[in-house]
């Protein structure tokens, strides 16, 4: 199949048809990514100092390892779509003081924070993927399943952001974050949500993309 972008389509439909997207969500295919990255040197240099500052944080190594795990498993064809359909920000200047944040379209996808001496992750997903009846009813959250996805039940919590069928999940501690990301149902839900927003068009956060962080995802 040709990978030449088709102008009549938006988002990742330019590169992946719906069957390829569904198969990737289900873990049934390995997508062929670009061999090389398209890069802006000006953009790279813009965030070098901020990246160096991140490296001085005691949680830096944990953050980079979890970010790599997330990026390599939860973002489709990441080289081909870098910056234009997803981006990663380093120490973004928002009031919640994150260490790194992954965005697509106009949506936050994934954020890592310092949590005492450890780290905490925030995932945004579709609520219907985490309810007992696949509805968007806030009272039907499958709490036993969430607790099963982490090493200690106290490591997971959730909240309801504004927006239809959007669900926020907080996971504390590197071990629990890794277990969460390794759970098939969770991974399928994250991939579904990420594709939903990557298919909505160009990433609004291109100007905050940190190539030094992306290196750890794409070349790690």
C-alpha cells in the first residue's frame, strides 16, 4: 500500500487506513514507520536548556524510561507523525508543574509529574473503556479493574475532566505505571484515545515540541 498522503483525508488516515488502525489498537500488526525524522534545528535548540534542567531532577531517569515505554507503545508511526500529529513538552509552563507532557491535536494525552521522590502519571482516555458496561456513565467506573492494573490499589485514582466520554487516571510509582501500561485492556484504551485525537488533524502544540525528549522515544 502506498504511504503517500492523500489530500482528501485528515489526521492519520493519510497514512493508515481504518483496518490498519484497528489492527494496531488490538496489537495485531507492527506498523511500518518512516526511516528518518523530519527535524527543525531551530526547534531543537529552543528547548535544549529546559531538557538539561530536567536531567538535573532526581526523577529524570525514571521519567525518560517511562516516556520511552509510553511513546513506543502508545503512539502509532511516531517518526512519521512527530511534532505534526503528536508532541512532547519538557517542563511545560503550566500551573500543575509537570515534568513532561504528550499532546495531540488540542488534547493532552499523557503527563508525568514528580511525586515526592518518585513519579506520578496522568492518562487521559475514553471513559467508556473503563466502565463495567462500556457506557459513559460516571457511576459505572470499573474500580476493581483499575486496582488490578497497579501493584498497590492505593497507587491508582481517577477524575472526570470536562468533555464527553473523557476520563482521567492518575497512577503513582514507576512499578505501577509500568504494570498499568502492560495491561492489554489499558493499552488498547490508550491507543484508541490517542488515535481519536491524532485523527482530528494537526497538533496544536507543535511549537512546544522538545526534540531532545523525543530522541528518547524514537532512538532509545
